[in-house]
């Protein structure tokens, strides 16, 4: 993969689009905060934005469970993703590369013994927490210290 230069990024189609895209949250989105809040209220403790090769949104280190909360637009949700009206080809490549990076991240973490969960931002927080708790229950117990 080659490094992206600023010249590769197309100009925004309007000032409103530029403002909306530049103010887009990269972390601590409403969905992510809701899921984390529910997990914490249920007694689960975790690390937030753990720097692995790529940042894990919610990491249960002892159980080696990595949770990513993916935005529908940015990661190409099959249910809510849609084609951009401007700079269509550039956005198709961008989203496809995000999906490839997600798959690579999953593979690398799984090779290190992590269980990886990807949750769409449109998922109900209760359902997301249920999936996380199932993954935690299925994970082996943390090693005891001697």
C-alpha cells in the first residue's frame, strides 16, 4: 500500500460537506459510548482505544476480546451503506480499503489469540452488549498469576 498524499483527497463538494466531514467523530461516538456505558453498568471493566496495530475500541485484555464499533458509512454497512453522490469512485476505493484494513486487523488479532467482534453503529446497544457478554463467556479464563 502506498502512503496517501493530500493531493489524493478530492475537494469537498461544498462548504457544508467539508464542515460535516471535518467534525465527524473518530472515536467516542454516541453508539460506542452507549455500549461502553451499559457494559460498565453490568460490572465489566475494559480498556478504551487500546493501541494494538490499530486501535481497539473496547478491549478486554484478560479475556482477549476486541470490540470494534464500525460506522455504517465508513465501513460499508450492507444495510445502511450507500453510494456517495460526489467523488463516487474515490469514496468506493476509500470504503473498500477500510474494509480490507478491517479484515487485516481481524486476522492479525486472531493470530495473536484475540476474539474479534465487529458491531455496526446501527445495532441496538442491548444486542451489542449481549454479543460482547457471549464472547466474554466463551473466552477462556484469564491465566492465574503464580
